[in-house]
C-alpha cells in the first residue's frame, strides 16, 4: 500500500467529498463544525459508511462551495469509480 500523508484522504468508495475538502485545505474538524455535525460523522461520510440527509448534504455543498447536485453525485453508487 502506498504511503499517505496525513492530509491525504484515504481511498474511499466516495472520494469526491474528501478530495474536495483536502483541496480547499479544510480539516474534517472544520467541516464538521461548519456543518454542525460530528467529526466522526464526516469520517463515516468520507469512508462511504453513511449517506447524508438532504439537510446535511446542503450544508456540505455550502461548506465545500459546490452544488447540491455535486454532493448527490458523490454519494450515488452509479457514479463511483472502481
């Protein structure tokens, strides 16, 4: 397995959110605070364990400066890359 920097998102079935967050220089803790969710919840979203509610997806879209459609695509199984 290749070495990862602490700022690199771990390989994920839903990489878009983590990649966008890291590209903006936002930590999981900062994203969680902005979206009023726990750091653990952010971790589970990025790991593909959870799918956000529309309310949380909207907060994520705003925090990461992307459209709600983009967030929806991140969590749609048909758009995942293998």
